């Protein structure tokens, strides 16, 4: 075999590859403590907004159904209460009675706040709220004669004088109850009198008060500071 003296040459060309772009740098991540601080900042803002929105709602709820602050206007409850005294009224018993379909009847001797449309007959605002003391309960007979209040019921058929026998006693009441009254307290009503009997517009004038019109019971005097008292 004769060798091929004129062999075909073969060349190898290097493969030219197009240059590849350099990878983009990854976005920088904030340190973990910075991200956490940012999240906590938004959480605090949201919490603050929620509190600001809920605070008036909670205040309205408490005022409507739990307790409310009042200021005495006038002398009708002297010497127990005086003009400008600041009071706390407890509304829970009335609220509970409404929720359960009942009627709130306070205890004898309690001091309560109420409204009565009969005030219009005396030239006063019928929506005005009054504060007086409960003297007689539903079904009882009340007689005011010769300046003295007498209450008759099943336990006391001969009558008793609440101003002399109840704990508030004659220390709180300015005596000599005016008027000439002989009435039976209807169902779901109470008979109210101011402690300053000669200077009080109360049931001796406009009759027993519908218990549905009772707002709540006095539980504390908070001002003046030197006369703070629980009732």
C-alpha cells in the first residue's frame, strides 16, 4: 500500500462562544432586625387606630348600660346631697331587668334618678331627670298628713313611718312633709320623695313614678373630695 503523500489536511477551529452576561446581583435584603422593627411599627399604628375607634364606643356602652356620672342641680335632696355634688349612678340592675324582660324595682330607701312626663304639668321639661328617695313600693298605701309620711302594707297593716324607721332616718330628711296625700302605689311603680321635703317636687305632687322611667341607683358621691360617700 502506497502511502498517500498528499493527505488532506484537517484543521480544528476553536469554537467561538458568545460572551455570557454576568449574573445580576441579588437584591439586597434588609437585616432581619430592621424588617422586624418595620412590622412592629405598623402593628403599633394599627393597634392605636383600633383603640381610638373603639374607645368612644366602649364609653357610650358603659354610660348607657353600666354607670354614669351626674351633677346635682338644686336643693331638693338636702341634707343628703347638695348643689353641684358629683355622683355615680349604677345602671346594671336596670339593664339586667330589661335584658330579662322584667321591671327594675329599687329597694325602699334607695336614692334613684328618673324621668316623669308629669313634670310638664308643673311647667318643667318632661325630659328632665330628677333624683329622689324611694319611700313606698308597688301595692303599698301612702298617706301624708300633718307633715308626716305613713306607709301601709301587708306586713304593717297599721302603718309605719319610714322617715323614723329606715336607716337614712331623720338625720338626712328635712322634716314636715307638705301636702295631703292618700294613694295606693300601682303595680310597677314607686313613690318618691326628696329629702328636703318642703322644697321638693316629687310624688307628693305628681304621684307615683312608673318604674320603667327609672334610670338607675345612686351608689357614690365622688365630689367634693371631703364628702366622698358610698350609698
